[in-house]
């Protein structure tokens, strides 16, 4: 049996095949009418081992309808990410906000406009050699900080995205995203200015655009970080050690 068929068989045993049948729980019986079966319970969801084998056509609907943690109850939809699936640049934020939860795309509000301006400053454009994602794929209520169990539930999706994209460089946006991926409580001020690695990929840390909207004086520091990221990628392409 092929790996793909093995995965399908496991999903069928769990009642989770086809993938588009994964839905957030509903309070009424409408889901049963739509799918011919009972609504999925929170926690009755795709195992991490199976997420690691998904292709893009499976991953995106799985994220949008994920029920791996209780955020499935309060969010509108999962937000997978957006951009070039063969990008050299991967930008990772913390979690969707209200605008992202409604539109299903990361960084679409005022912070998203600032991120687009930051990209333009180093000659990049959303969707062109750039992919944008978050650690959490579902919006936490009130935009609160992610809980450890929510991060643990969502991280396999991000890891699979990295495996599929195979970026040359990761730029992490914000304290929570940086501390989560680096498994540290070191302040972001000490994390930025250095080249780290995540899953073997060089990674640069900078401030979240939402923070920069509140603290514009730190935009100059963020610009320094972006220049470091650009130099790092240029060194990689030249074969030098960044």
C-alpha cells in the first residue's frame, strides 16, 4: 500500500476523510445534513503524523476546518497562509486577528499594510517570492496570547508548510512568535540582530508590524533587521556563510 493510501485509510477509520469534511463544531444538526455524518468534536482531528504527509491541496482545507484545539469553537475559520509556495522568503507572525479571521488571509489589516511597506523597502512584494503565515492558524478570543496547548496543536501545520515551501530564509515577526520558535524567554530586543536557525533554515527576528504601529520609534530597528535578512539571503546565494 502506498503512503498516500495508508494515510487515507487512517483518516477513513477516524471518520475524517475526505479532508474537506473537517469542520468546526456547530450547535445544530446542519453539519450532519451536509456531510452525511455527525459533526466533528473538538479534538477529533487530524493527527500530527498525518499532517506531516499532507500536500498543499490537503493542507489548506485541513487548516481552514481544523478542530485540533478549542479555538475551533470561537474562530470564524482557520487561516493557512498566503503567497508563493516556492518562496525563498517565509514571514511568520503570531496568530490571526479579527480582520484575518474574517477574510481568511494573514496580515490584511493596518499591520498588514505596514508589512507590505516593509517588504517593498527591501524589494519584495506579497505573493512574489514571499510566503506569509502565522504560528497559530486560528484567532484567539480578544487577540490574547496563544496558550501552550494551542501552539502545540498548530505547530505541525507550520512545520509542514516549511517542509513544502523549503524557504531559504525565515523572518519572524514579533516577540511571541520568536520566543515560541526558539523555545526561549529571551526578550526580543536581544533576539534581533542575530541569525538564528529553525528546522535548519536561517532565521532573523524583528518586531511585529502591530507593535511598530504603536511604537514607531522602533521602525529604524526593524529596518536594520530587514537589511540583515537581505544580507543573509545574499550570502546564502553566493555560497558564503551568513
